[in-house]
C-alpha cells in the first residue's frame, strides 16, 4: 500500500534541515505503535487554532464509534517540523496547501491515500489543485482536500443598494462602480497597506490570477530553472507587466492613510461601513460579523478583463488531510481520515466556516456572504494565488508593498526574477 518508509535523512531534507541530519544519529521514524491496553493513540495536527472546538466534537464522536482509538488534537502547526526532527511526527496532519507543504509531498513525507475509499468522493477539479504542485513518485495522492477557501471582493450590500450599484462583471464596470462611490463621498475599497500580506493575497493575487494562467506560468518557470532572465518568455517581467497598472488603480481607490492601517483596522472600519468593498477572503467574514452583527455582506470575484467569461476566483486548499508515511498507526490513521471525510463532517465544517466542500456531491452553498463565488467554484473557474507559489524565504509581500508605495514596476518585476533565480539555483544544488 505504501512505499518504503523514509529515512531520517530524507525527512530532514524534506524539512529543509539536511545539514542537521549529518550531525544527529539516524534512526527509524516512529517505529513503536502508540498503543496501550488495546487502545491506539493518534496525534492529529491541524493548522487552524480557531476551529479547535469543532474538531474536539468531531474527535469525541469518532472515539465513541471507535473505542479502540484515542485522538489527541495538536493545533500548533509549528510543531510539525520539530516533530520530524525528533523522529516523532504526528500521525494525521492538516495543512494549507502551498509551496511549503508541496515540498514535503514531493519528498515523500506523506503516505499514498489513493486507495482510500474516501478519495473517490473528492471533486477531481479540487484534487487537481493539490496534484498540480507535484506528486511523490509522480502519481501518489499524498493529501486529500478537506476545505476550499475562495477569496474575492467582500462588499457591503447596503451600500451597493443605496447607491444603485450592481455587482460588476467586467473591469470597466468595476472601475465605474468605484468612481460612483467616490463621487458620493464613499471610499470604494478599504486599504490595509501596513500589513503587506493583505496587498499580496489581495490586489496582487487577484489582478495577476484574473488575467494569467497562474499554474501554467509557474510550471513553465519551474521547468526553466535557474536559466531565468528578465527577457525570457517565462519571466515575471515578460508576464506580469499588464497587472501592475491595475494594481495601482485599485490602490488609488483606497482611503487616505491606507499605509498606516493594518488588517485589524480594516475589519473594524469596514464593519462600520467606512468603505463599500474590501479585498479580503472568508477568514475576515467572522470578524466583520463579530464587529457588527447586523452587517450584510456579499462576495464576488474581481473581474480583471472586460470579458465576463475570463473572470476567475482566487482559491486555496485551506485544509488538506495527510497521513505521515512512517506512522506505526497506519490502520487507525486511515480510519480517522475516512471519518473526517464523511459528508456529515466535511460539509458541516465548510458550512460553518464560509468555505466550500471538496466533495463531488456537496450541497449547494447557501451562505449569502459567499454565494457570489459559488458559480466560479462549481465550474472550476479559479486559480491558486501567485503568492502561494513562492517559498517562505522570498520576502514577496515586502516587494509588493514597496511597489504599491514606490510605483516602480520594472524594479518590482526584476526583483521577482532575481529572487526566483536564486531559489532555483539553491534548489538545483
């Protein structure tokens, strides 16, 4: 069912700690099952502290049906790599899927789940989002999507209605809506530029992803390796230039003083009605409602061209389930993952967290805060943000912020080309 367990050296390499492996003793990973009195103990590491309560109840229900298994929840994702180093990785893991997680997949840290019956219930379009990052041995299924987050433009329904503005379906309509709000003395988009990540996942990802085939671009870029140059067909300079003026136009529709406002400021201000729109994902919705229980919110994908058929929504696999390859508790771990992917569990989780279920037979989304994104998700008109393809070592958000402040597009794109080349050179070594 699973390939030969990884050596400790391979785990260090996957974690980016290959140098440490040379000075520490090698040993088999997780060689002793966690079982006592006929009860197997699983460690379940999940990446979202805000949903601990939900999973506590799920675990309680699972244990009632499986009295021979005990599950301990660990919601500190920072424990994952140290666990690999100590030869004590968790049994079952959820992680947001991006470059860092994909590195573990490609190194074989996680077991193949393709033969798990629950795998056949996943929408293949959503499973492809995971597979597109690379697969161990070129074919294994190392992670099964649990939750798909879709991020677009959050808008105040009351302000749109009061101004007679419809949800825009083209870039020109979007700009016209912004101009109408400005003329009425309403800030079109609340900016939180002080927190540079909001510029990255917001305007940079939205504008780039709405006009480019992001996955195809990064596939070509990766294949090019360290031979990247500014004038290459695969470079950022050659592909992202058209996105930059639109990013600056979006920035121009923000309030004065946006450079001094952070994410918390934005949530408080937007909940109070200080802008018509907010470039944020579903993670902001609960905080907006907490600040104003009567707020009426909706979301729509940012249209970046004047052809509505081109419009796509930014998504990310917010949680994907994996089992560490070397767990001695494989049978129990597979039972637990199968339970987590039961429709009653996975659909309820996503309904409660303004996200989309990855299941083929998932019910239609009814949450009015995200129904405007549902058609794009259902039809597979989505992309994973460009920011998710960069390794953590690249200070991408700093570069995006510097561009928004300094407006030097050539410098910005050249910096991305240089950073990517350095990453490719390190990876080649």
